[in-house]
C-alpha cells in the first residue's frame, strides 16, 4: 500500500458499495487497484500517462474514471456513504452553502463543441443534472470556450466555480459546477435541490436541512422566499444597502430579517469543507476538458473526505 492509498479498513467499508462486475465496472478483483490509481491522480494532479506502474495500465485507470463519472457511479458511492452515516446519526443537518473558484489549466480548454458520443453497448451518457449552464452555447464574457463545459472568465481568470452545501462536520452534501463568472446567489436553490441523502429501507431520501447558513452573496428576497416555502430556517446577513432600503421605506419596508450572530459563526464549516476538497490537487486546479469528468473528480474527493472523517 502506497502513501495516500485506501487502507484495509477504508477498503472494507467502500467495497460493499461498489458495482458487481459486468461492463460497467470490470472485474471486482481489480477495483481496489484502479480506485487507488484514480485517487493517486486526484491527489497529486499528475498526467494520466505518468501514473506509477503499480496501478496497472494508465488507460484502464482513466477509462474507469471517465465511465464512472459519466454513468454516475461516483455519485452513487457518495450517496451510499452518506446514507450509512445518516443511519448512524452522524450527519449534522445545519447546512452551510458557499462556492469556490477553481483556476482552469490551459489543457482544460479546447473541448469539441459536439457532445461526446454515446456507446449504445455500454449505455454511458454523461450526467448533467449537477452541471449548470449546459443549455447555453454562447461564449462567456471576455471570450473563451463555451459555457456548456462550465468554463468562464472571471476576476480570477479562466475558472470553474464549485458550489457546495456542507453539513456541520465539514463534509460536502451536494456539489454543483458553473462557469467561473456565475454569481453565487442564483445557485442557492439548485445546490439545495441536489441534497438528497437516501435512507435505509423504503423511506424517501432526506432533502430538507434543519437550518441553512450562507453569507451576504445569498441574501435576496427570492432565496428567502424559497427557504420559507420549504420550511427551512436560515441565517443569512443582509447587505448594508438592503438595510438602508428597509430603513428609508419605514413601515413599507417590511419587518427586518432576523439574524443570529452566534449561530452564524458555524458557517465556517463550509469553508473548511472547501479546504479539504482543495487538498486534492486535481480539484484545486482543473485539467479536464469535460465538465462531467471534472465533476467526477470532485465527487471522488468528496467521497474520500466522507470516508476519512
């Protein structure tokens, strides 16, 4: 076992969630070696061709990661891990929401404008429910590649933005990709709608947090109305201009929003979750041309965070 590979205890926990043989996953006997190969690349950010020989052919490792990113296997594993933690009562449902910009490497540019071909025998089709902006085809502001691959020009340069919701133990509950120039506020609802933790048995998945914390970027009437409609209490500070607007309108400005300053201190959990994700070099810098493959990379990093927390 090399540094950073799955330990025996981690592998025993993860093995029960893996697909059993067939074209979707290959032979079960090589799952651990291939997953360790993908994990090595996600942790170090090396090119696929530079993987050490102990992981086997690099093509096998890359194709397995690409296939599992496309058919949602990484997301399924993450959902099963979350379900096991929820059944044990180890999820803190005070959820914090935030985003982080990821600098895209020059190799991330240049994807073909047409979507990747679908193999009818394997039935692999890239998942797009966690990639925002897939219906747009025009170039982002400032030039650059198409928005459909979640790449855009922002103050940080050529970037992709990761929006996430984290539980109270600094673990990602939901992930969403957008181009780097997309704002945070409009993505609150899409991120929270990605929260879906299955329950053991026949019950429906849990989708509603006990409480939501977010910074000033998410303060808007639409977001507060959405949270109230779902019966979710929240702690989101108002911007100074919004406070002045309420004050200037007097009684017509409505009742001031409540703000629990002590509870808001707990919002640092999402910042710490982002730091954990960016400890993986292939997450901190995007090298993939395709958004669904990069989403698989981020999902695997989130899975390891859950597995080792």
